[in-house]
C-alpha cells in the first residue's frame, strides 16, 4: 500500500520564504552559528528579516568563513564574528560585552549551542555525560545569565530564544545525556522567563524534532536519520530554515505576550 503522505504537498520541502522585516533594526547574537546547521540558518534568517548580527562559535576558521559568507550576501547590514567557547564562563561573558559594544546594543540572544552523541547509559562514561550536559545545558545557563545581566542594565529590554529538542519530552535509544540536557533547557527557559519579566525580557525556546544538515550527518547514521524522518507526519525532516523562521518569529515583536513557552517544531504523529 502506498504511503498517502508521499502524495501530500507537505511531503516536499517548500522553498525558503523571503524576509518580511520581522527583525528590522534589531541587533541579534547567535551562538554556535558556524557551519551549515540551525545556528547558521538562524543568523541568515535574522539578516533576511532586517537585523544586524553577531555570529559566534568556538571554531575560529569556520566562524570566519561563516561571517564572510553572510556579509557577502547581506552587504548593507552589519555582520560580525566573535569567537567563543561556551564551556567558559569568562568567554561567554566577554561575548555579550563584545557583541553589545560591536552592535551598539543587543536586542536578541539565540542560544543555539548543543552537543549530542549516541551512547547507551550502561556504556556511558562520566566524561561523556558531563561534556554533553555542559555544552547543551550549562552553556545555555551561562549565556542566559550573561544576557540577563546585560538587559538588566539597559532600558530597552530584550529577547532570549533557546534551542531545545523534542527529546526533552520523548525517549530515544542512546540519547539519555542529550535528552536530559534538553529537558533541562526547557526547565531553564520556563524558570528564567519568570525571573526575566522585571527586566522586560521574554525567554522562549524551540524544540525541533529533526532538521537534516551536513553536520548532523557526521555524528548520526543515515539509517537513523531516515528512520526518524519517516516517523514525521510529513514523511520528511525539517529544513534548517524552517527552524530558523520560527526562531525569528519568537524573537520578533509578533510574540510580545509569549514567554516561558517551548514551541515544538515537529510534524511527528502522536
């Protein structure tokens, strides 16, 4: 029997939509933005929507290439690169300070940094657990703390958008450390959002299911990616721009009454 999803228009990824000025005039910082994944797509979408952008990553060469690529496409807007290892509190604090100085102010911080892996609990070492939790959860805490300290000292308020995952809700073999960290990102988002209200700051998160890109293919088998995509209602993985577009919406003034929420970006059937 033919899968009816294959005949659906939604089974084919749409062309990327043009910008609509959602972030016109905004100053945006995106962590883990080098390469081809959600971070790069988010930085590009912010530029498409009219923002000036600081991209950050620990990999200096790839970060420089990313900034050059974005600057070549968006010549009329500011694109700056600041190297940052999100496992270092000092470097995260310096990132926020440097970004504010470079852009003149910060309106939006997108915490995209995360690290996965595929190891069953019975085989997992302390080092594997600690590394994933530190890069995925604790780095989001470091950046949120630094951003809130910045926003507390200015009058214009701001927005923080965190990158969580549907694995914060769902079980998947070999993903205990990553799933636990992403569930922590969700809890951090909710609790920090309540605290951030007094500073005029909204904090939300996205929880993608699967967005396929070359970096993900390096750390996950094609067989697993194919299987995960097949479980989606559309029968396909998301495009990275589809994730980035939702992040841009949450960062924009179209969602001024939304805070402490986790927006699932998934077509997966219950």
